[in-house]
C-alpha cells in the first residue's frame, strides 16, 4: 500500500513539474517569436534602406555622367566657335 501511495505522489509531482515546465516553455517560445519578428523587421528595414540608397546612388551617377557630357559638349561648341586662324601672307 505504501508503494502505491508513493507512486501516486510521484505521479502528482511529475504532473506539477510538467505544468510548470509547459508555462516556462510557452514563455520562452513567445520570447523567441518576438526576437525573430524583431530580427525580420530590422532586416526588412535594412533591405529597404539599401534599395533606396542604391537608387539614389544610381541617379547621382547618371546625373554626374550627364553633367560630364554636357561640359564636354560645351567645350566642343566653344572650340568650334573660335575663328579660324588667319593665314599669314608668307604662306
């Protein structure tokens, strides 16, 4: 009879430990889920920022190329507007 009572006490103790561990497990799972969500949202923000930065850098490079080409065009126009050198009488 004593062994039977001890066995029932062991079952009750195991049930209480299981309940306590399940509560802890649920809390830890919630913390992991929150950490994962935070990580994913930060990663998404970082990727969006990288995409915007890349677009801005591409636009800046295109504008620099246009300015450079415009300066070359102006230089070429200015070079072609110069009067032709006057031929000297010795030639």
